[in-house]
C-alpha cells in the first residue's frame, strides 16, 4: 500500500472514533441526560405489534423496511407479531406498518431513530397495540399506553 493510502485510512479511523460520539449526543425532552452511542443504537432491537381490540376483530398487519418485507399477518384478538433487528451502521433504520380492521386503517412508522422514541421503548423493545379507538405505543418507563394514531375510515 502507498504511504498516502495508509495515512489517509489512519486519519479516517481517528476521525470517526473521535467525532462520532459528538455527533450522536443529546438529551431527552424530559430533561434526563442519556447519550446515544454505538453500543446502544446498534444493539438488537425488538418491535412487537399486538391486537388489543375487542369482539373478535381480526387485525390485518403488513410491516416492512427499505430492506425487509416482513409479510402479511392476520392477528386474532390478543395475537401478536414480533421481529428483531440491528439498526444499520450507516444510514437511518426505519420500519413502518399498515394495519386495518373493521374500525378502519392506519399506516405509520413503528421504528425510527429518535431519542424520545427510544426512551418510550426503554432503549430496546417497542410495543405497539391496536385498540378499538386507535393505535398506542406502550411507554415502558412511564407505564402507560400512549395514543399515537387514530383509525382512518375505510381501507387502502
């Protein structure tokens, strides 16, 4: 290898090691301080979708990312679908779902890179619940289901 190439690669290694923690650090909206570092951001995450509706309503579910189509599911009441993944090292990881039932439909992101979202998921497990009046995200640290999306009329 050439002298220039070796020095350039060493420079890139030092630069990414020193600068990366500075780029990804910030704090919660609640005033608590917690830094996103590569050990936390790139660990295995779990996303769970549960049918929490009443009267034997079936939840139609189709979730995907830019890289993965997780397939179509029909969840019975109390049924759930869970998947796990490691976020991309370069670029943003995003998963979204389309859900439909007798109540209507909803399409929204179920995982994205955001500290406030990570906080609600306790930095490892995002639990979405479809209920009769809409879609909720379990706020694990604060121990309540947070209303996030209403059902839109009809189906797509």
